[in-house]
C-alpha cells in the first residue's frame, strides 16, 4: 500500500501558518518628501494655497539724517491639490474567508503595499530638477557608476542654490549605485568609519550630509534632495471597506482599499538628479 496511489484519498493536507514572503522593494521616496501641510488638508479640504516669499536684497547703510526707501516683495503661491484617489480592490469568497482568515489578512497587507508603491511612482514621475543654469540634471562622470565626484557635484549644486543643510538632506539610489559606494575608499576605510560598512554592508548614517536610502524604483538615477522640494498630503487615513456581494448571487466579500492624496513639486533647485 503506497501513499501516492492506494492510500492517496486518506492523506490529509497540512497548510503552514507561515507565508513565504513576497518580494518588496523599498519605498524610500514616500518618507523623503515634506508632509508638513497634511494637517491643513484635513481641515480645509481639497486645495491648500501655500504662500512663498522671496528674500529681500541686502540691507543698506545710511547716514543719520539720510532717507531710505522701503522695499517690497511679492508673494508667490503654490497650490497643493488633493486630486489622486489611489485604490486596490480584491474579492474573497466565503469559503476562502472561513478557511483562512490569516491569508485574507496577508492579501489585505499586499493591497496596502500596492497603494504605497503607486504613491512612490507618482512622486518619482513628477520630480523634475531645474534645467536652467546651473543645470540640476547631471550625468555620471563614468558610465552609470556613482563616484565620490558625482556626490560632491550634487552637493555643490545644492549648496550653491542656498538649499538648507539642516540634516534632512536625502540621497536615494538604485541598487547598483548603492553598491558603488562600497568602492569609495573614503566612505569604507577603517580610517574614517572603522570599517563598519565593509563588515555589515550598511552605509554610515550620513554620506556628505545626505541620509542614504535605496529603492530599485529609482531606475538607475541618483536623487539628492531636501524634503521641501516636494510637498505632499494625505487627506484621510487608508480606508478599508468590505461589501457583501450576496445581492448579486455571489458568496463573497469585496474588499476596497483607497486613499486620497496629492503632491506638488514646490522647488526645482532643492533636488538634483544624477543619471
């Protein structure tokens, strides 16, 4: 008597309570833009008008009895509009729902991730650095290899544009460029960082003042930015709604997940791309 033939109908099926993990790339961009105006969006509705003031010119030195003319500046406006409804839906039959609650929860988490992934792709698509002199869209010095000179050039462009160096600058790299950094002696030498990068495969907390992050969605482009280059807001928390489809004669539940968000590039000089 064999289990594969004669006793095959008596063999029970055992399903593991654990799931084989789904491959997920990092969502670095979602945490690298400014969401400072999210509170206003929740309170005011669809659009927030954000004022921006240019700098005054240099102050004047006058004599004690000399007249000085008053200066004026004109405010510019930036509209942050919540106009993107991002959704991911799925249907679970009653049998599947009753037999595997854990599996349904896993699928729901994948739907959440799908929405966050779309948010990141929208941010990437709408990132356009300044093309005027000086050009903030530069090329790698050698092929597609990220070298120390490339990082320094991006840093100099931000510095020259008076972009804040307040500890929140970020560089987001694709996997090849991320690993190129381990060939930059100054960043991996024991003389500088105790060799930690070469030992554990992680980068220092800051690289030339930039917080390093990696995502394969960067598609070979290196992004160097201050969070204020892009303003984003989410009007409400991720919504999950379950609908019984019994009225259509179906023994199933439809799960709709959605989020309403918006973003606007507020500055083209607070971001540099190398690619």
